[in-house]
C-alpha cells in the first residue's frame, strides 16, 4: 500500500460486507491513508443511507467520480462483482464474478493508477447463503438484495470468523492507446491479467486459511 498517490484497491464482495471496513481500518492504522469506497446507486434510493455512507468517505460508483478522486491522489476501493457477487449462494463460496466487469480496469488505464487486489475468502463463511428463485428474480428485475441466509444457528447473527485479507503487489496499467479499438484490445489483455492474478491470490488465501 503506497503512502501517497492514486491507487485502486479491488476486493471480493461478501454478503456480510463488513470485512471490507476492517481492511480500511487496517490500511489507515498501518499506512495512515483513508480509503474512499465507491458504492452502488441503491444507497441513494434509501433515505439517509447515501448521506451516512458519504460521511464515511464513500462516493457513488461512477466513472466520473472515480477519475476525479484518482486525479486528486485518493485511494479508492471497488468491489467489481458488486451486489450480484455478494448474493452468491454458499455453494459458490470463494468465487468472484469479474469476468464481465472491466470498468475498474478501464479507469486504471485512463488514470494511470495501479490496482492492488485484496482477497478475503473467509468472509464467505460468515453466513450460509441459500440459493432461491426470489433472490435471482429480485436482482434481475429490481437490482435489490433479497436473500435467504443464516449465521449462528437459525439467526442472522454473524458467525465468529477470523478474517484475513491477502493483498497483491501493485499491478500497474499499460499505457492507454488513443485509438478506441486499440484501447479495447489492450484493456482486454489487462483485464485478463488481473483476473488471473486474483484467481491465484484467492487460491493462496484459501490454502493459508486451511
């Protein structure tokens, strides 16, 4: 984690979500840097939710906001898999859904900011999440989180799980071509490189955990 300069921290998204807040606290404690999370527009549809999140330093996850913050030398946090990834059933635990999510890689290339990957597979053990048609329907139709899950016993109390974040080295973006078609080709290769690194990072984190 660099002490200064723009950087993007990309994390896997659990249902519990507070694992990311613990990472932010650790970064602030160790490096003295505040992390600026980019959040879903759903927060802005719930009364007072957006205002509360903004007090904590969060911003709406748009390209414009991301580039503005990076230009100001900020450290951003993104969860490329978004809500869809957080609603995965436990049968798909320790997986991430970034195959079609290239926005964070695109912003990295446009701004020149490096990406640091953060993997915390153990966060998927906090809750047992059950597959059901209602979850899929609510997400597809309204993009809202409706889920069936349990923590300790049949309750929503989170299980006591030790959470460890495994971070990658800084992945520096390639130069961004001015030609649009060439840019997309370079972006595709950069995105694949990031996915490959995240797969290795998650696998290593799972081995350490076991």
